[in-house]
C-alpha cells in the first residue's frame, strides 16, 4: 500500500492552493479498512488561516467516518524532504497515533519514519 499512498499524496499536491508561497504539499492517509484520504494545503492571504495538507487529509478522513489508521505519506517539491509542521504533528498524533510516516519529493527521494521519531513526548489525552 506504500506505493498507492505515495501516489495519492503526490496527486493531492497538484490540487494545493498556494498562490503566495508556491509551496505545494500533498498528504495521504490510509485507514484500517484500506480507504485512502488525501489532502492538500490551502493557503490564504492571512497565512495564519492556512490549512496544511496533513490536517486536511485527517479532517476529510474523520468526516467520512474513518477512526483507525495505518499510515501517512507527505509529498512536497523540496530537495530536503519536508516533515509535518508542529501543529500537524499534534493532530496526527491525536488521530493516527504512532503510525508509519513516509516523506517523498518529486525527485523520487523517500524516507520512512514513525510519527514518534519526529514527535517525541507528545501531549495527548493521557495528560488530561
């Protein structure tokens, strides 16, 4: 499924709305039942209201009834592979947990990690 997830993230990237930064990002999440939910970044002139690709994918999955997930892939056109931002790491941890994370760029460079590798000591419901 890794190849399908990467393909979906790369395809989602093409739908990004980033007229200001020109930084197009795509993400794809695989649910336990095999469904893939993709998302792209959606930018606004007030950057603070911009929504990242990873969060769009999570929110689409949740809105479609998915609750358990297997993996996520993130695609960007950068030489150095681009991990999720801090806000996305928090959302990913809360909804996906310590899933495999694949980073990919347009040159075919791929890196496989786990979410815990980039988000040690996360804040979650266990602290509430």
